[in-house]
């Protein structure tokens, strides 16, 4: 997977191990340190202008990966290159300036908004932080953007507090807050998970329209493969801190190679009350990232597991005859 000038983001060998906090007695009994291996060696690229999806179960490391790219969390190991700039090498002030080009939409809009800050002030706060606009100029820029994201009438909603808005309106506020700095890339962490089902399609359409208008690149994090199918160009499937399959939407959905990907796709509901599940489902639950299984992380739940699956960690390799499609599975060897 060589890097090219078309890649806006290149991630190599990215790891984040969180130390486990122990009680006093436990620390005295054992000196061995334990870590939560939230992200344990991932490699991928995000091309300019595309929607790159990260999908998987809760606890697979998707959100941590997004936060690492923005350096909201410092990586344990690996490299993150954004538009040719090594983000790991930047100091705090340089990274703060870089974040004008990289923004985030958090999963819970209500939790990510200051309940004592008015809507317009929350959206335009970054303009003041970076010394771009204040006062009437800031208000004009914010109200113009509010109109574009569907927060109308903007002059009225500008002075509303988060608890006075509907769920869909709050989601549009955090989208506007991410766009106010006219970034090049947005990390969208489950951006519609907290919205009502009735407005999810509207929000996805809004994100796609804004992508074209602002020439954006998205890292779209989701556990819902049906949603990913609607918006993503390429997708990577994560399991227990590692990527197990990656490719274009058509490659992954029409020709899934990894048993975990196959299981996820088989679990997507279909609008047919007479449909019956025929694919074997994984047994048990996702293991603890503190003590992950040896070899392939998925082998304890895999219906096709063999002896070597528990001994050797599979690496991402190209699927024969399917350029751009990668899978980490011993069945491909």
C-alpha cells in the first residue's frame, strides 16, 4: 500500500496502549503492568476528497483511531502524515494551528456542547480562538453557515441554548462547528448515532452535499454497515484494534473475504420478514483488549479457524485478482 500524492492522510504502524489503572493492593501484589491495546498496529491511507469508513463492533478501536489522527490522544507508536506533514513531530502550538485543517464531529452532540454557551457562540468560538473574527463579523459568518446546514431561521437559533434545540438541530450545530474553520478533513465519529431514525438520511444527505460544497475529506466512523454503504467510498473493517479487511465499498460488500466481515454483513437487517439467516454467526463476544488472543484476534470466534490461526498474526495482504482489496486472514495464504 504505497503512499502517493493523492493521499491526504497516511497512517503506518499506529498503536495506542492505555495503561490499566490498578488499586494499591493489586499494585503491591503484582508489579507487572497491563495495557488496554485499543489500537494495535493499523495501516491505511485516506485519499483526498473521499469518504473513508472505519467500521466494527464497539471496542474495536475505531474512535481511538480517529482521535489519534487528530492527536487528541497521543499515540504509543507509529506515524501519522497529513498532507505530507508528520503530525507526531509537531509541537503543541504547531498542532493547534494544524487543527484548522482537521476537525471532528463527536458522537454525542449534547455532551460535546457547553450547556451555558449559546448556539451561535459555540459554532463561532473557534474563530475567536484562532483570531479570525469577532463581534459582528463572527456573527455574520456563523449565521451564513447555519443557513447552509439547515439551522433556520439562523438569527433566532443563534441565541438558543443546546437544551432548547431538537436532536437533529444539535447534530447540525456540531456539523457547523466543524465546518466554521473551512477544514480539509473531518473525522465524523458516529455522526448520526444519536439522531432519530427519521432524520438520519437527511443528515447523511447534508454531509454529502457539504462534502462537495466545501471539498471535504471524511473519516467516517460507524458500527452500522448499512450507513457506511450509503456514504463511504472505501471502508476498513476493524476488530480488536486491528484492520482485518479493507477495500472499496463494492469489493468489501460484494466480495467479503474475512469471516468477521462476512458475519457483520450477514447481521445487517433486510426489509423482508420471511428472510432467514443462513451464514454462521461468531460465537461469544469480543475478547478483552487487555489480554487479546494470540495469533489472529478473531480465531476464538471464527467458524473456519485452524491451528495456525491461533499461533501466527495474519498481516494485510492483497486479494488475488482484486486490486486495492486487502484482507488479514490465513485462509488467503
